C-alpha cells in the first residue's frame, strides 16, 4: 500500500483520507486551516448539488454520497440527520437534472405564497462542526495524522499526493479557473422547525439543525471577503422570513461566511503522482463520499 499525503482538511480532504485509510494506505493530512476553520464549517450542509459540474459525474458522486450519509444518520455522533424539506419554484419546471440521485423525490403539494411548483424530498442535513470532528476522529482512529502546515506547493514526500485544497488549488494546482463564490449565512435559534425550505433563486434557504437554524444565503462570485456584512444579513433574513414566516422572531446567534471553491467542472483526475480533487463549488458535502471512492481507485 502507498503512503498518501492529503492536502486540505475540509470535508472533501477528510473524507478522502478516511476512505484511503480504510483501503489500507498510510495517510497524512496537511492543511493551513484545521477542519473547523475551513469553508466546510460554515456550510448549511444540506445534501443538494449546487454549483457543481458536469451533471453526469456530479449525479453519480451525489448518489453515492446520499447513500453513505443516509447510513451515517443512524450514528448520532456523525452529525448527520435525514430531514424532510421542499424546494420551491416560481415557475413550473421539469424534474431536476439530479433527480436520479434522490430516492423518494416528489412534486410538492404544500406551496408557500408566491410559488407555483416545487419538489419535496427527505435529504441528509449535516451539522458540519460535528461532522468535521467525526471525520477527524475517524482519520485518527484509523492511524492517520492531521498537521497544520502552511503549504505553498504540493509536498514532495509520499508515494501519492491528493490535492483537496479547494480555493488553494489556484496556487497548488496552478489553476486560475478556481473562483471564490462568497456565501454568507445567519444562524438563528432553533424554534422547533423540522422541515427545510429552499428557493434556489437567490439563493434563499432555511435549514434546521438540532440546536439552531442556518439561514442563507448569497452567491457572490469573485468576492474574497470573509467578513459578514450587516446589510447582507438583514437582506437574507427578509428573504428567508418571506419564505418561512415562522422564523421572523428567532434570535440571531451568529453570522458566518464561507468561500465556495467553484470551477467550470470538478477536477478529479490523476496526473503523475498527484490526484487532484477540487472545484466542488457549493456541493462539497453532497459529493465528498462519491469523489472519495474515485480517489481511492486512482491512488
């Protein structure tokens, strides 16, 4: 078996590390940002293929991830729950392109004012701080390591390097096609909401977790700022309250910003001793387990 160095400690990097360790490889993860400091930690983390291409490969990866996450939902320590919800549409649409990945997808029968169509399905919702801790624990329990390291180039050591550096791939993969897409969210108190709601035109989403609710969001391509903007937060809450009036009086707990690593297509390929796995856009959680299986095959 190989000695593998995984660069990046977000959900994609850690998931790849887990699968590689399970396959018998020696794995060391190195990253500038520790798991709870990554973009993954800011995500509302509902399974949903967002800003990830091409459709055929994304559907296959997303389907596999749906399967794995559904299994993890039986383990309370994983941070994964299966939660029913609805995507609302202002105009009638055919089935979404990713429909084959979702068991039980149905046309919505309960619509909010201003919407004429939608889809209802039960999907994994992942509490990212908990899930990232769970993944890190799996890496360590399987004999892997995680080290904070300000990587300025892909490491020379190891038999194989797996590049899961997200936005860092602009430097580490010499790939300027990787672009930040800024996402700001507001986290409010849990008021008993047990159903997620999404209007992808915005995007506007309300995602309940066990002890809070993530309310979003924004889709600001090319914006590198990680600082929450009060005016943006107010606009998010206005949109979200129109979508889900129940949250109107929910107390705001905190604000978060993440920079999604967008790319025209996800890059998952081997070039020499390097396996590249980045460019997942807003679908890191949605694709992680499917991509990790392909990474193992390439290694």
